[in-house]
């Protein structure tokens, strides 16, 4: 008859307070994370008149030697390969005694 000795009113009160506290903390964390996003969001930089003028100016002509240098740099960057051998180096050593497999120790 120990069931009758339990005060179910206090039990349900403590359970309800625990669940409510978890949900309140979760909602609080959501607001904290969203406020960090608002606070630390990057604001767009204002365009300066000198930068706008430089952007609208015609580009300087690129010479043939410059194009060759750019093409060669791109070619060497994207065509790098590792030299690999076709030899497998997996070794398996058969050890007759291993304490990891002893059932008498684990029981």
C-alpha cells in the first residue's frame, strides 16, 4: 500500500513546473539567438563616390603576355595530380592472445 502514501498533487506540480521550465528556457534561448543575429548582422557598406567612379571607368587593356600568364597559372592550378602507387599496404597480424576477446573477464 505504498501507492497510497504518495502525494500525487505535489508530484504533478513538480512535473508540471519542470516541463514549463524547460519550455521557457527553450523560448528564451530562441530569443537570445535571434537577438544575436540582429545585433551582429553585417550592415551594407555605403558606396563611396571614388569607388563608383573607378567602377564606371573603362578597364585597361590586357596585353597578350598578361593573358598567357593568367592562362598558364590557371592551367597549373587546375591540373595538379597526386602521384599514387597501386600497392595496397594493408597488413593483418594474427595474434592468438587478445584480452579484448576473453569472455571470462567481461562477465
